[in-house]
C-alpha cells in the first residue's frame, strides 16, 4: 500500500511548537524565529520536529507570535 505525502510526513506538523523567551526546565533548546531571528527556547519534541523539517529540505517552520500577527494584519489590509 502506498502512503501519501501527508501520511508519511504527518509527524512534522502535528503539534504547535512550544516556546518561551527564557530557558526553562523543559524549554532549554535554542530556536530563532525564521522572520525576525529573535531567540526563543523550546522543548526537545519541538526541536526534533524542526530538525526533521530542515533535514527534509523545508525552511525553519518556527515563526514567533509577533511576526505571525504582523503577517496576518498585512495579509488582511488590502
């Protein structure tokens, strides 16, 4: 049986990336926003998810809340 692209790569985007601005017990891995390059900290599951996406040739999928809000505002301003 053939697997579709979505079935094969389902683990890449199944959960949102959990971040904090400061290192915590769980969030101890550094990640930068792919738009503004601000430093955030994330947990081991999220960093593994990001690394899998990068290994498959995708860009860094993490966009901070501030950049996501700005993008949404700009996309609806027309």
